[in-house]
């Protein structure tokens, strides 16, 4: 019996093993790389006759949105991740910082798509937005909870940024219904909204 795309994805989520076999000697923590996940995917892609691809897009304000696509023939499931490029790092030049952000974005998208544990990654400081769904436009999941201050490099911030990039984008008043915005954060979001309007 031929498996459908969702059944194949479940097989991937069950069978994929991508151990955290890299060690940061300075911080003494284990981590996995996007390249390690990609290598572990290859035999499963051949086994189940599917493809897994990744592409990244600069969406402004030093943010990168990456999309991992799980494709079975004409069917596909996409997961998105958003990270912020850290151009303030003294250990990297701008090109290296941009490349590192894309690698993090790819890793987060793969981890979300294939349900890989990422709770103990000490390098897990970038934001991400999980969205496992076929090609449909939907409002990101922003949890119903008491209003909190919206901060950079959080899951809520990543969800808000993705919401802004949707067809039916919010304004700052919509966002204020869910979060408390500092003046700096409100100014930052207004710039993102204006960039989206110009697209």
C-alpha cells in the first residue's frame, strides 16, 4: 500500500536519528548541525522516495525567513523558521554572521519538521516559528494568555513577524491586543509593517 505524504512524514519523524555529536569546548555543550541533519535525511529520502529542500529569504530588519519543504510528488508540507542576524558579534564579520544565521534557520526548520529535540542546545538563542501545514495561508498560533511584553529573540516575536508577512497583515493596534509593546518594539514593528505594505 502506497503511503501518503503525512504517513511518510511520520516515518521520517520516527526513524530519523540526528545525534548531538558536536561539542563546543568553550561552553561545554553538545549540539547538532544542519549539515548533520541533512546527511541523516539522505537514506530516508531514498527509502521513501521523497525530497527535502530548504530555502532562505531576507525579509528585512536583519531577519531571515527559511522554509523547509517535505515533498512527495506534487504534495508538499512546509515548515518555516525565522532568525535574526547578529551583526554585533565580535567573533564574526558580517558575511560569517549572515551565514551562521542561515545555518541556524535551516537547523530550526528541520528540527521542527522532523520533531527533533532541541531543548538542550545552548546555541538556541534565535527565534523560530513552527508552522507544519500544507500550502495554506493561516494566522500564526499566538497563544491566548495574559499580555506580556513582546521581546526580540522569542517565539512570540517570531510569530508576530510571520503574522506581519501574511496577506492579511495586522497593525500595531492588533498586536497590542495580545502584547505589551515598548516604544522601541512598536517602532521596530511599524517598520516591518511598512516594508510589508511596499511589497
